C-alpha cells in the first residue's frame, strides 16, 4: 500500500524533491576552540533540543499509559495471550485498533520532527527511517519502550561516530552490522526479556 501511495503522489504532484525552509533557527553554543585544522564550534540547535524534550515527554507519557492505565493493562494482556484476554473481558479488537492509532500518532510526531530537522521532503523519506526504527526496536528489545529508545540512541551514536572516523557512505552498513551482531549474541535485544515456555 505504501508503494501505491508513493507512486500515486509522484504521478499527481511530480517526482521532484521538495525543500522546506528552516522553521526554527538558532541554537546554543556549548564549546568553542581552535585546532591546527581551524576553529571548532560545538552547537546544539533549538530544533535538536525540541526533539530531545519531545522524545522524553512522549516516552514518559506512553510508559505511564502502558504501566498504569486500564488500556495499558489490556494491551499487555493482548500481547501475552489474546484468547485468554478476550475470555477475561478485554475487548481485543478495540485494544488492537487503539494501539495502531497510538503507533500512527507517534509516527506522525516522529515524521514531523524529522522533516523540521532535515528540511527535505521526498517520496522515500519514510522508508529508511522506518527500517531504522524497526532496527532500533529489535536492538533495544521488542516490547520494551526504554529498549526501543536505547536502540535508537545507539544507532544514532554508531552512525555519528562512524561518519566522524570512517566513511559517511557506510554508516548504514555499520548500524545494521551492529544489529546483526546483537541478534547473534542477544536474540531478545539489549533490554528484551527472553520468552520462557512452561511445559
């Protein structure tokens, strides 16, 4: 369906990349210095601060929602055993629908932050971000919100350090290689809990 939508918009609106002018400018200078190669300025933009604060607030809200509300209890029950949850009175279809709505809402916030930070709209903007989001979830541990956030942070750090010390073209290869290594030695991810089947 995503391929159909991408190509439909390409046909109707044209296939050119659309730039977006910076909406939030400026930042805070953390450090300045001189080296033999020239001046170095370490700066944190206001947009990066907004992204960090938004991420922390949403993570806290969704963690509280999942751990302390009836909807969160229903989601955890459906995740463990759908049939038993329905026998105990949980409306499974409604719970799954609300979970998809919540996921779409979070994805829309992430897409908006991504667009405001990079300022370029193309037809495949969500593909690589989606693959990396899946990678972050697997790396941190499927089913763990803090794990997904930790996985995303680790992928970002791996890419930045790889780009700084090695070739920028291979930063995605480095991130996916780390994922493969983690899956070999920790199949449940960094913060995931291994499933134990009782006989």
